[in-house]
């Protein structure tokens, strides 16, 4: 087996914790001795062991470690966070070789982890399946490099281009796409809606359909028009309300005051401050259009029900992008767009 096979396994392991590691990255690690995997681990949750440590702990015969190679999808950390640096642990253990998927652009690591290990005389190879390892942590990398969350726009539209019927909520997707949406919500850090959507749909924005963590809910409501007994305020998850009235924390709800001028820029800065690594913007049309017009998005997911005609209602956002793939979910088509 070659290096790529083992890094692929690291990615597979890392994905087991998808949605659960914020604000930390997804990381998997594999320990190989004489062509045989003798240990595996992944980072499960912020504050708990990093992947490398879990992999080391999983090895029964520790004497083999000095003759082994450790594979890790992301550069081992070199700073004291909630746990001591993995680079030090790797040196102490005395591995023969270290193979890294991608370096860590986080300013506290950024090549330092690799350097420390090399300086200790251990052979290090990096950049194996680099693109795949960066894709695995696209949220984490975007957050640290662009100082804003990874942004996914998402909506469902009818064949004739409407988001609702007569400006009242209506079912556009099918049960299969609904399941898909709940899965998506459990993987992203937060989910954002505008005032009208919260008022007309009264969504709870949770992941009821599947087992998974609930995203942080973000509401834009300048004049605090959405009543406190609406679902978005319930205790099923945290909620952040951007408004022009107050800065305050009340149980699971954080009110953050924000200006209307340069709104998106301010919003990105506040979300960065609050360590929100990814956001699904779920609508409505007005809110989505602002992100589209500012070209402030990384991916867009559009659910289309071609056979459904709604004739009148809120028009779908105006959106054009050539770079996308489609998947068929029974009578719905989902377009997956990337902003390159
Ligand atoms: N099919 C779907 O996927 C889907 C998804 C979501 C929603 N919907 C439907 O879409 C409809 C609502 O869409 P919508 O376009 O009317 O409304 P919306 O985007 O939910 O909310 C728009 C309102 O949010 C506030 N807002 C948001 N960003 C702002 C900004 N930067 N500056 C100022 N105000 C801002 C404003 O409220 P104020 O005027 O109070 O300041 C604005 O009128 C609902 O009927 C819902 O059912 C469909
Ligand atoms: Zn670490």
C-alpha cells in the first residue's frame, strides 16, 4: 500500500466527527508498521485528544511505535491549546517517519509543527492528497485565511422560480431532499435566516430528521420584530440575533447590535469574533440576494422541483454560475455550485 491509501484512511476517520469538532478542524491519523495498520484515531470533539494521540493510544504493542510511520491528514499542532502539542508527542514517541496530508495555515501552527519534528531528526513528508485534505477542512481553512466563515447558500425553488406560494410557506422539496437538508445542517456550524423567513415560516432550524448536533441559529432582525415565543428562540440550540437595539445574553440567546451600513462586512467580522466557522444561508430571497450580489459565498445548493408551478409568491434569488454538478433526488434536482 502507498502513502495515499493511508492518508485516504485518515480522511475517512476524520469525517466520523463531521460537525462535532468546531472550532477545531477534522483530523484523522493512522499508524503503520511494516505495511500493517497497528493504530487509528481521529479528533472527536474540541477539548478532547487530538487524532495523533488517539492513534498512539490505540496501539497495543507500544514497542513497535519507534519502527512505525504515523500518517496524519493535517500538520501536527505545535502550540499548547487545551491539550499539549502533538508535534512534541510524536518526537517523544520517536516515530521513524511522519506523513502529513496538508500543512495547517492556522497562524499558531503554519509549518511550525513540521519544522519541530524535522529538527528533532525525524523524516517528514507533506502534501500527500493535499487537495483532498484541504477540502476536508474547507471551513477551518476559509475561517483562518479569510477571517470569515465558509458560506453556503441554500434554497428550494419551483419550476417557475418561486420560493413560496402567494408569499406563504409551501412544500417545495420532497422527503428525500428534506433528509438531505437536515444532514447538511448537522455538518455546518451555523444557519442564518432573514426576518421575513422567521416570521412567515416560524422555523426551528434544527436537525430533527437525523441524529446530529444542532447548528447555531442566526437571525437578522434589526427591529426585533420576531416574537420571543417563536421557534427560533426555543432552547433546542443557541441563537444569535443581529439587531439594532441591544447587546445582551439571555440564556441560549445572544443579541448582537449591528449597523445596517456595510452590513455584510460587519456581519462577517462579528461571526469571526464569535468563532463561527461555517454558515448555511437559508433565505429568504432578500437575504440570499445580498450575499449573491456581494459575491460573498463559497458554495450554493439549489433544490429544484421542475414539475411544481407556484405562479405567484417570493421570487427565487437571481443567480448565475456555470460551475456546478447536479444530483437527482427522485422528482427533485439538486444543483451544487462552487464559487471558484
Ligand atoms: N424555498 C425556500 O428555500 C425558502 C427559504 C427561505 C425562505 N423562503 C420564503 O421566503 C419568504 C421570505 O423571503 P424574503 O425575501 O421576503 O425575506 P427574508 O430574506 O427572510 O427577510 C428579509 C428581511 O430581513 C431583514 N434583513 C435582512 N438582511 C438585511 C439587511 N442587510 N439590511 C436590512 N434588512 C435586512 C429585512 O427586514 P426589515 O425590513 O424588518 O428590516 C428584510 O426585509 C418567506 O415566505 C419564506 O417562506 C423560502
Ligand atoms: Zn494536536
